[in-house]
C-alpha cells in the first residue's frame, strides 16, 4: 500500500507529507481494514502537518474523512462483511466507561483517540478502523461526495446544536469553507435566516447560491441582530466579531480545534448573558443523525479531487484559501 506520511511537521511550503510504500494492513481483533476510495481534506490535517496541533505520534498518516469499502474483517467483528461500504471519521475510539462516555458525551472522553492524529488515517490506499466506530454511509452519495460529510458535515451539525439556534432563527456563519457550506444547508432546511461573513467574494457568492439571506465581508455590518452564530475561521478575532453581532442571551459556537488566539475584548460584548462556547469533536450519535438528515434533504457537496501523490498540494490549497469547496484525496 501507499501512504502520505508526516514524519516531521513543517510549513506546507516545505511539503511535510512524504510518499511511502508499506505492507498491506491486516486487521487486529475488532478492526476493519478499508480500501480507501476517497478521503476529504480538513483544516485539522493542515494544522497537524504544520505543527499547530502538536503531534500525538510520529510518523502519522493524516486524513479523517474516509469513504471506502471493507477489504478485511478482524476477529470478533459482527455486522460487517467484505465489500461493504463504510466510512471513517475523526473519532476513532473512546473508552465507553468514563463519566463523559456514559452520559452520552464520548466526544469529551479523556482517553479518546482520533483518526489521523492518534492512529493512521486515510491519506493512503488502506486504513484500519475500530469496527465500532466505522460509519454506515448513506445511499445517494458517491465516494467523492460523501467524504466531505464525515467531518465538516458532522461537526457543523454539532456546532448548530451547541449554538442553540432554533428553527426559523437568525444565524450567523463566520468563515465559509466546506463545513460552513454544509451547516448552511441544514440551517436553511430548518427555516433559518442565515447571514454569512467571509473575506472571499467567491465564497460570498456561493453562500448566496446555497440559500444565505446575506453574505459579506468581516468588515461589513450584518443587517440583522443574530440569535446565534457559529465561527469556522481559526482566528480568535472572528469569534469576537460574531459575539458583537448576536443578541443578548445568544451564543457563539467556535467550531475549531485550534485558534491563533482570542484577543482582549470589552466585557460589554459578553454581558447580558451572551455566551462563547467551543465545539469539541462529535459523537457517533451525531454522525448517525447527520448522515440520515443529509440523505433525506440531499445535501450538496462541492469536491475538488486530487491524487494521493498531490496531498501536499491539497493541503496548500487550504492554507492559501483557494480550495473550491472541499479538497478530496483520491488514491
């Protein structure tokens, strides 16, 4: 098998991923090995490659939005067969026994392991996954279309819940990449009036095309008071801009695993029971609910495919803001 591997993090311009040949994977007990058909590229992959997120282990194969087919089934696995379609996402394992797991918040498990960070991911021909955390992929999406749903879509779905936005409410989306594009479609389906702030004129146009009531730059005044907001840009100042736009009692959900920093701001922006909340990972329940909804409403994804050998280029497209929709590595 071939894999794009991080051995030493570095700026994307230094090509931190190297191509390697490895032995084909053999599933351990309780595991599946998938033949990777497509793996969408996430900003988190870029942050691991560049070292903004400290490596959990090196070398590591990044990639945590995998659509594939079961190539081998380990002992003790039930309900999966060779040839089945399956997905792999960010949450690769949780203990199932701690207080967070038993209360339904396995996303906060202190021992959780993550695909492409703790265990090898999908920038490869094959990937191994704990069978309990493999996802059933919905019909109606090909591999290229479904891969971007498996992190950006699911985490965006959870971010909407964390924000507390109600059907029909006024929602702000700050930053407009692959995840925000999917969250927008869920919010519009629920009857929300959505306002999008992004620096990119082409993304502003895309937001309007997909149902946004308004789209403009970060320096423009949003023409409505928002009930809630979700930020997608990994910039702390954007979270403060969102906080400035919400009503008293509203919530800003920060959909990012890493921010540069949150700048100093006036307490007046937080007063009157406004809230800043982080969105951390997601649960298998989130994944099941979102994928069912995505199939029901036929969510549209925009995929920019790249061969596995061009994985560094795919990361660079995210870094420089030129990616169209979601980059997808196709072995």
